[in-house]
DNA sequence: TAAATAGTTCAAAAACTTTTGAACTATTTA
DNA sequence: TAAATAGTTCAAAAGTTTTTGAACTATTTA
C-alpha cells in the first residue's frame, strides 16, 4: 500500500531514512572525524563494506543532503553537510 | 546479512527508524497539538489508520521512547516524550 | 447477561530496502 | 597500449518492515 498521509515531509523523511541504518551512521561518524573530503573508497575500506554497497549508501546520504560529493577524476570525495543536520534534526521537535 | 558495524547505537537507530515513516510522523504531529494524553483510538481515527496498524505503530513509537503510554481500563492513552527528541535529535551532529 | 467498544496478537501477504556479483565507464600507471 | 584502480549500474536474491484480517482479552453499556 502506498503512503498517503502527508506529502510535504519528503525531505524530512528522507533524512530520517538515511539515518536509520548502521552502515550509514558509521559512514557519518567516520566523516565527522575527517578535516578534509575523503574518497568513497577510503571510507568503504575503513568500514569494510563492498564498493557496490558503498555506492548505494553514499547515494542515499547525498540524496538526503547529509553529505556532499565532488567527483575528481576517478575518485569521488565526500564530506558532511552540517547545515542539513541543523535544519532537519536540531529543531525537529519544535517544528513538528 | 546481519549488521555488524556498531552495536552501541541501538537506541539512536530505533529512534531514527521510528521517525522514518509518514504514519508515525503524522501521529507525532497530531500528539504535538494535544495538551492532554489521547487514546490510541482517537488518534487512529483522526489519521484514518486501522486499529491493527495503529497498534503496530504505537508500539514502535513507545519502544523508541518517543511517546509514553498509560492503559486506563479499556483505553490506552499516549503522549509525546519530549526528552527523547532532545536527547537523540537536538545534539545529534555534535554527538556523532 | 449480551452486545459493543478498545486494544492486542498472530500469521500471511505485500511492500520496501539492502546486498551481491557481473558487466560497465572513465581515469591512471606501468 | 595494457593492466589496474575508482566508482556506477543492473537484476536477482536476501532481508526487513508494514498492512491485512481473523481471533482473542478485557472493559463498559444496555
């Protein structure tokens, strides 16, 4: 059955879905301790996830706006986007 | 495949999973505008969800600590638990 | 006491998400 | 130029979540 309750919360729900997974939480945690953008390969290796699975999770995190990505030649460099956390989490309760 | 990345984030992930669904977000939104505890039946009817499905969603919200529930005779009265939002969302980024 | 009401539980079905491996594109290195 | 490396895409398989209806318990109302 398709969800029909509210259609205005899309970005909010995408953010929560992106956060509701241990692999993606581990990715965010890893990135939090990087000063610089890091390549997907480096993150994936550090966490022991396959490149296909990595590709899937980085796509979701980017779609949710929790990370940004820049492709430089062969590699894709990712970094946290703190403004999205601020916007969708920090005041979530008051904005409910 | 079982998730093996981190086993300490259980409550955090339960909270995000609970929030990553439009029915449950609608329940929380509804409760936000209630001064008093409300019965599950009243909420369910207001949102047009079946009682079985309501029972399932209220259980998840309660397990995540986002609502508390008190059974009074036939009825179960639910209300938001703002401390959980505060604890798991407000400073999520800094706690990462 | 019988019928109605509030909610739970259970198992099956439906829907959705994640992992996997193979095949692919593009870039770099030997 | 060939081989290696970084990442993507695709379809199938595996896993998880949500909905459904029927059967149930407990309380209330007639």
